[in-house]
């Protein structure tokens, strides 16, 4: 059972689908705050880092809110951290979406564009979990993405999905969990994922 006393912060930096995530947490009976306030975020037990839109815009918003080093510090602090969609991609060094923009460099590797099929891919795709996974099921989750991560360290990959090719769709490393799909839009499986992460 999910502990309702867990305090969750959803980082509001102007580039994330925060409302849908908040609705899912409300449904699960978990206390949360959508906030840009660093002090508030640091007081929380767990942190959710959402993202949607363009890689460069997200990095610019993080810079304008003085959050680059803050996010880097949180991920290295041991506090449970969840990145979603673009919130996964910006953890890497760079992206083909914005070749001259540096990512957060929390993980080595880059983000690449799909070269086949219509982009963005929108809809349900089945994932295949790896030995790094502790939170996901081999099942269908909801994706909206034109780009995919290419981690240098393949051992952190927690799942793969398929869109004309197999691609890494999630990572787990110590306190960091990040996924390409949208768990808040993934119905029962998304709810199970959130429960597993909240109980991690």
C-alpha cells in the first residue's frame, strides 16, 4: 500500500505536464505539491521531474529558473527522483533536437531522432524490461515522442520499446528512475508504476 504521508514535489519549471501527474497522485491518495520553490522541493521525500516540448526550450527554462545545478544536486543526493518524457531526455549530454545545447549531463550519452516512421510516435507500445528494472511490467504504456535516448552505459537501461526499431525507453540507476513514456496517461499500468515508485 502507498504511504499517504510521503511528500512529493513535482518540479514546476514551465515545461512539464504537471496537471496530469498531479491528478494521478491525487487518485492514489498521495500528498504532493507542484512547485518551483527549491526549499519546498528539498523538503520532499521524492521528486518528479516532468517534461514535454523541445529540448532547448526545457534547458532554457531550467537555466532561467537557476535549476541546472539544483537538479544535478538532487540526483546525486540520494533523494528518489523520477524523470518523465523530456524529463528523461534532458538528463543526457546532448540531443539531435538541439545540437548546440548541453543537457544536464547526469548520464553519458545522447538523444537521437527516429529515422523511420511518422514522428512523433503517438500511442501504446509494449515495453520489454531488463535486469535493471524494478518497477515496470512487460506491458503496454503510452508514448508521445520523436526522439529516444542512447545511453553510453547500457546497464542503466530498464526497458526497451519498439518503433520501427528497438529503443531504450527507461533507465534506473541508484535513486534515479526515468521513463520515456507517460505513466500518468498509461491507465492501470501507469498507476502500478507510480505505486511501485512511491513505495521504492
